[in-house]
C-alpha cells in the first residue's frame, strides 16, 4: 500500500496503515506531535502503537529541535543479523544445549558480565576507536557518571523485555544469527535525565503534552543532549557487536567440525536520531520504532518469538523520510497479554522453537503482536524482502 494522509494536521501525517485501525490514544499522540512548532513532517509505520509522549512506530522530522521522549528510553536499540555457512542439516535434533551455551555466553535480564569484556580478546571484532569511545564518557551528564562501572559490565549483555538472540533458518536452509538489544541501563539513565531537563525549559511550558518537551538548536542543553545521545547510540552499536562476537564464538565451538564462516553483519538502530536533508532542509530525524530504509540499505524487521523475521533492502521512499517499520508492533500491552494468555498458549504458539515457555515471557507471546506478514504487506513501497527467517532457537531476556 501507499500512505494515507491524515486530514486537519498542521503538517503532513503520512500513515502506512489504515488510520481506523490505530488506537485512539496513539492517534491523539500523533496529532499532538504534529502541533510542535519545529516539526516539518511525520511518517507513521504499519507497526504503530501507543508509547510515552510519541508513538512507537513514528518518524518525526524537525528543524532545529529534537524531542528526547520521541527517541525513547532505550537509546540506540536495534538489530544485528549475520548469515552463516551452516545449513539446517548441520543442526542437531535437540537444540537445548545450544540455547544453554548462548545463555552462558551472553548475560540476559538484569545480569551482567562479572568483569568488562575486552573486545581485543574476541575473534574478528574491530577495536578501532574503542578507547576514544570510553574517553568520551567523561563528557556525559554528571548525574549518571557514577554508572560507568555498571555500563562497562553491561556492555555485551542482552537485557530484558522484547530483547532476544535467535538462531534462524532462511528459505534456502541457511542458518542466520540474529539479536536485538540497545544501550542497556546507561542509555535509559541518560534518556530519563535529559527528558527531565527538557521539561524544565521555558519554551516547553505551553506544549499540549509535556512529554514532548524539546531541546532547541544553539543552546547548551541541546549540545549536552546531542553529546550523550550520540554516545549512547554508539554504546548500543558496540553492545550488539560484542554480543554477536560472543554468539559467533558459541557457534564456532558447537559446530567445530562444520567450520562455520560468517558473512558481513547487517546492523540497524530503530530508536535513534539522525541528521538528514530533505527538500533543501537540514533536519533532525527521530525514528522511534522505525529503521532507516534508504535506497539499497539493508535492514532487519523482526516478528515475534514464534513467527519469524525479515531481512530487507530499502527503496528510498522520501515520503517516509527513508524509513520502514522496526517490527510487528504490539497490539496489546504486556499486562493485557499476561491476563489473557497462559503458559500453555505460549507453548502452543512457539511450537518448534527452542525457547523459554514459562510465565515470565508470556507477555512476549506471538499473539500480543500484530501479524508480521500484514505489516510487511503495508510497506511494500518502503522495502523489498531479501530473506525471510524462521527462528529455531530464541533466547529471551
């Protein structure tokens, strides 16, 4: 489908889904965002749903301003995937040992490494700029500097919620490694600090929603936020790189006889800010639950823990600010899912996948998400499918 434009908004709200299917509270959030004086356009992805301040699944383009709540608290959250030389025939019938080995190598939930991971000791991981990256931590907000020790130990960890590591098989039988995570607690601390700082600024006092408080260009507050934002986005990228290196090490050891090889990693943020130019304007483009899908650019659009995911190539549609959805998108809250579904439902909907099937992950049950095939169909003018992946192992936080 092409987009539908919502009437009556101050700037174009272009929606890659039927507006009638969007929850009222999410629709109101979109209208609220469109009232911001700095906004130049708003693109809405087919996985759109209610979020804090701004909806998840929205792309907000502003001139000379950025809204920290529209980035989300998991700054730099995103995906990485790599195709291997292994095939489905190389996999054992019982994948429980492989899942256990992944969980041993990559801490999940609130767990972290006992000591910081040294990237120089990981096979094939580029380390250029590593010392410079940590040196720039000296410039982050004083309110969170005491978290450095924790940030060091959480580098290379999965986290909780909808974060995951998966071993998948594509339509040709090739095995892929895929993972989803972000900037861990340090990103959350930085986001919450700056959201609080933005809410105090005089120019934000008359906004329709104080959660949409912004920083404006050429101010000390904007400079401080940009520093911390881009540092946290880099943290998230390094976090995924280290996890992928740890994941590869597990696969090398478990499939030693097959001598697995790995293609180039595909990686993309889906909660972040980028400086981009459209219609002659230099804009700050915020993608909250959306990936960049410029012409020829590779991206990853995951479904739920039982349905599979897509590797895609962007079509460069400027109407969407070169964007696409970041996943299937929730169709019910975590609390609603826990009330509605049981462990038996979870086991049924993840049949054939080696994964947790306990009460602790019922909120991630596939039925809590929109059908990924429908989401993909609604963005045929944004991306083309390169490969469809089906998970056979899923490690959840």
